């Protein structure tokens, strides 16, 4: 019987041969072939795909297992190294003259390719950042504190209403209402007015939109074409496929209208170096000193959407985690309230961020909340585009993505004994000893690409925690410490059921 090769058979044979050759190259000839790690991870990204997409954000724990087996530096994919060494974090996220590009495969995950987060090249990122960084300087944020204080007052009214009506507070949404109102008013000149409704605590479209984006984080990474599809698809289709992504589409549609209007006006309100005269963030992004190719609707929409999301969800999460632990451990809550009395003499007294940040125990509470909420838990790998990186005896070739999850730094037992414990005292003791433990708070990352909104987040956290704790007694409601432990990594940390919700009830109002 004569055997005839068909074109499909030939195609399959050639593809199989190509796959075998690629596997051999990755194992024995690739620049990373000498680094330790499982051979399957070195051969194919399907290993990572299985844990992060099919099993929904579980690769972080597989990476942890790899480090237990292979040591502090591991090849976790055909192209990426992961280093589990808290003291090396600042080398990965370097600043100053050391250039670090973003990894294109991670930058696409946020679905905003024209934003700072989506900007790959180091110099291009620095150029884009220069137009808006003064908005988030400590001086600028300090001038905003009267507005933050007014929003905190509205939040306190919501807590008062919850006490009077015996309703349950969903703290992530409540704090998200405050942070959303602040960031929109400050950056865009309008506010969502979430806090105008003193009773609503069950829904926050913006928080839900960010959560929808995070649930797609790894899917976007492996299927970047979906980002383009979702950007161009009708809102009804997007909402049908992923309901929470529909919320994000509505937010971006509103931002697109304002961006289009800003471009038409070509506002020139911002004078370089003059923070007092700055208008909205759109004014900065459309100012005459911004090149025309940077003044596009897509650029404005992506940048403003990312600022809005980053300035809302992660700060609200840190507040929710801090508040849970303060009300869950009465010793912590009582000690914090006693310290607050030194600045807030009466429950209705007011204090500024500048006054509050000098309180050592409150500062410990703030840092513990940041540490245990982690910020981004995603690896956010960086690439040294020109020079090799060095880690101990290892020479890491230029162009290699290198990462370390914030989670591993914040849960490092050599830095934070009993890392799962919420312990503000560790920060008080470190400060008394002159130890710079704060360098290991990496919620805002480090280096040239550190989060722009860091100062704004600190101001909101200090002022919100202080005034709530001084005025109200709360108890957790159907929420335990177990609910806050990170079990999945989907850009940010989630429990096994992929939810984050801290519920509480106001049980009393402090009289003195």
C-alpha cells in the first residue's frame, strides 16, 4: 500500500519539529538556560498560563514552591526570572540613572496602552510623567487637605447614619466613595458625588469597575488582542461578557467626553512650575509644552482612567484592611484612640495630615495596613535594556524581565516576624532603634516608576483612620482575618472566592 503524505500531516510534522527545536533552544542555548528552575517553565509559558488563567491567579504560590526548591533566583518562564530577596527589590525597581523598562507582556494587562502604566520605554515614561508629577507632590497634596477633610466629614455622616439605622457598612465601598470623590475632583474638576448619599454602602461603580479589570488581568496578559476588542466593542457586549467591565466602559466614556472637550479648548492654564495656577489633569496633558502627538484623546482617556482607578481602589483597600484590624483587636483600637486624643482633643476635633503623620502608633497602623493590603500583588517585572543586572554571583542578561512580587516582601518573616499579624508596634520599635523598615513598604513600588499618587494616598489614609477611630466604635460583621488573607493573585490580592469585602457595624459614638 502506497503511503502518501498529505499537507495537514506535513504541517503538523513541521510544527512539532519547530516546537521540539524551540524547547531544545530554551533548555540549552537560551541566555537564561543556566538559571535554576523547573524545565517545564523554561520550555513553555503554558505552565504559567495554567496556574494564572486556568486556575485563576495561583502561579504566585507555585513560584513560592519553586524558591523553596531552587533558591532565591528562579527562571519562572521561558523569558522571565523571579528573585525572592527583599533587599534586591530596589535593584529591580531602580531609580536615578539606572534605566528600567516595563515588560510589554505586563504593561498590556491594565488595558490602557497609552497611559504611564502602559508606557514601556524608560525615557518615554519619564517624559510623560514630567507633565503631571507636580500634581502629586507633597506640597500640592497638603494644599488639598481641606477638601479631603470635607469628604471625611461626609464619610463620618454616613457612619452616623449607619449607627442610627443599624445598617451594615461595606467598608471597601465606603472608603472607595471617599477616594473616588477626592481623585475626580482634584484631577478632573468634577466629582462622582458618591458620598452625597449618606446611606449607600452596598455599591460603588468605580470600585466594581476596577475589580472587573483585575479579574481580567492575567487574561489580558496572555490574550492582549482582547484589550483592543473590549476597547472597541459596544458597552452592551462588554457588559454581557464581563459585567464589571461594563462599569469601566461607562467611566471611560465619560472621561472620553471630557478629554475631547479639553482638546478642543486646548487649555493653557498650567504654567510650568506654578502649582497654584494648575487646573485639571486634562489641562496639564493638553498644555502647549506637551507635544502634539501626546495630546490625543486615547492618551488622555487612558491616563485619566488609570489615575482614577489607582487613586481609588488600592487606597480604599488599605483603609479597609487597617480599619478591620483596628476594630478586630480592641487593644490596638484603644491604644490608637488614646494617642489620637493628643491631637484630637474632642471626638469632633479636626487635625491635618501634617499633624497626624507625626503620631508614631497611628503611623504604625498606616504602615501595617499598607503592608497587609500589598497594593499590587502582580509581579510587575522590569527590564534593564542596556546593562546586565547582577544578583550575587548571577549575571542577568540585559533585556531580561526580572520581577519580585510585593507580597513576598511584605510577608518576609526576616523583616516582619509573624508576618500575618497586624502589629503597629513593630514600626514604633523600628523607629526608636533608627531602623529604616519603611524601605520595605513597597505598596507604591520603588524607583522611577513609583506610584504618582503616594502622597495623596497617605493623606487620605491618615485623615480618614484618625477621625473615624476617634469618633466611632465599630465591630466587624461577618468578616474575619481569614477573609483578608491573599489566596489568589489577580493583579491585586483576593480570597479563594475572588472577592474582597470588609463589613462592619457602628456600635457606638464616642462622647469624650
